C-alpha cells in the first residue's frame, strides 16, 4: 500500500505537468543557463532590486501566451502563416520575426551548450577534484555527446515524446532551484523591496535589465505556441485548457527564475561577493551549504540548459514550417537537417574555448528588439472580426498595450546599455 502511494505521487506530478502541455515548451524557451546566469548575477550584484522586472516580464508573458493561444485556437491559424496571410505587408512581418527569432536563438544555443558542458564537467570535478580545472577536450566531448543524444531524440518525431522529455528536465530544474532557495533564504523584507520599480544607478544595471527581459519575455515562447497547441490537438473546446496552461507556465517561470535570484541574494549579496558566472556562485555556495547543495544547484543548472537546448534546436524548422504552411512539421528531412545545423552552430563556443557568458548576454539583449513587432502583430490579430466572441476584451487589450510599451522601453534601455558599454571600452 505504502509503495503504491509513493509511486502514485511522482506519477501524479508528471500527469499535472503533462496537462500543462505547451507551457512546458514555453518554460524550455524561457529558462536556460542564460537566464540562470542573469538571475544569479543580478542577485549577487543588486540583491532583489530587479525582482519587479522579473514580475512584469512574467505577467506580460502570461498576456502574450494567452493572446497567441486564443488566436490559434479560435482561427485555427499559426503565428507566421497567419500574419503572412492576414496583414498588409504580412510576408515582410513574418519574415522579420522568423529571422529575428532564429538568429537570436541560434546564438543563444551556442552559449547555452558552452555553459551546460562546463557545468557538467564541474559537477564531475566536484567529486573528483584531482581532475584539471580546465580540460578543453573533455568539455568538447561532453558538448558533442550531449548534442548527439538530443539530436537522436528528434528522430522519434512525436510531439508527445518531446513533451515528456521536457517534463523531466523542467521537473529536475524546478525542484533543484527551489530547494536551493530555501537553504539560503534572504530576509523577507529584502524580497518585498524588490517589487519597487527602480534601476540601480551603477554601471551594468541597464544591461542586466535588458538581459532579464530578453530571457524571460522570450519571443519564441509566444510565436511557437500556436504550433504546439496544434501538436497537442487543442481546438475551440480547449479555450479554458489553453488559458490554464498559460497561467501555470507563467507562474512556474516566475517561481523558478525568482528562486535563482533569491538564492544568489541570500548566498552572496549580503557578503559583498559578485559573480559573473554561475559556476562561481556554485563554488561560493559550498562553504555555506556543503557539497550536496552545490550538486543540487548544478543539477538545476544543467537541467535548465537541457530544457532550453531541446526546443531551441527545433525553433528554425518549426518556424519555417509555420511560415510555409502553418503546420507542425517534425518528421520531414528539412526538420532534421535544420536541427542538425543548429547542433553544429551550438558547438561554436566550446570549440573556440570562448566565454559563453558573453554570448548568452549578447543574444539575450538582441532578443528584446524583435519583441515589439511580435507584440504588435498579435494585438492586431486578436482584435479582428474573425475572432468573433473571443475578440480581445478591454483587459487583454490593456495587457498587450502594456506589454508593447514595456518592450519598447526595454529596447531603448538596451540601446543605452550598449552605448554605455562602448563608451567604457
């Protein structure tokens, strides 16, 4: 009886996550090693002062997931194909979104694989300290092996299988980071103060804000969503399921990302220690919480990398299939070839031995520039007469307008941050 009960709990959790469905892919696109780096670095430098940015990003992500999901379920259309056939200059709009999203995600993929392979190697060194600190060929081997396994999953060619793989990665990631947060929890008043909108008047703060939004309000999270709803088989009868899926995904994004920032604040900020790499933070945690906590955080970091690597690998073929025919094409040779190209590009940072942090932050910042176009497109799509009774109401309209203004302000902030960075060089 006891064993049956124990077995039923994990199964129940898995079933709940599978019920979320497309939202799991949203978390995959949103929370990777880049977001872990951003949250950890911000927590160590500014404490919880940028929590408000994270909250707004997750709130507007909820609005945009709902808008894209509603558009897809009501009209039966996907994002790029729908925009291309519905708008004046629709072909240009769809092309710009396609190029912007794929370019950003492929650049992000390379930094992500670099961080994840380094993280796996550091996890091994944690228990085998006699290994060398820097082992170029070991990291290349880990990155290549990891990509080979992920690419092998592509040949299964079933949406439900991809979904289950992501459930495993996201589950490990969420549990690892949330437990780590409770180990080094900062004072509650510090968390509350983080909800007051302000940008620290110090060099690099604007850059961090832009990176925050670029990794949390990730454009592919919204643009790919209609394809995933189609893969799930959801129709007009699933309007409520779609809305619940959006809410749970946004809530999980806030909980997991927030736990990383809280962990960095509690472990490092009050000790005056700044980090520029997640691995720096991992080893700083060891004197406080021991090797178990360090291993736990590493598991979360690696899971974050894998949960993002899988959907990013598929983003180009998914969006090209969307642009051409509005279909979820996961079995064609084109799909597999483009996924393979993404894997080759992903090896760039490990092969060059470059600092993956620079690549991650750069691609996160570039991601904010395509956001206004992604938001404006769906705004005009969901206020059309074809939406019928499901046309955007005052609340959804206000949310999308707020998201657009927020995205424009962050894009402006990103420009200022880049100018500030150039003048310092």
